[in-house]
């Protein structure tokens, strides 16, 4: 396994994204895009 623990990072990113969407709903598309990029990078990082 790589230096990142996806079991810890993914829920934290989801929680932060959820709070930001709750506070500023206009940020939804940006937050979803950033979330998907982060999850993808963490997933790829765990493979290499």
C-alpha cells in the first residue's frame, strides 16, 4: 500500500465537501469535480 490510506482520506474529503455544499450550494459543481479528482488520485496512488 502507498503512503496514503484511502480508508481515511475518502471519508474526510466527503465530509469536508458535504459541509462546503451545505454552506455554499453554488460550489456544488466545483466540489464534486475536486472530490472526483482526489478520489481518483488516491485510488491510483494506492495501485502504484
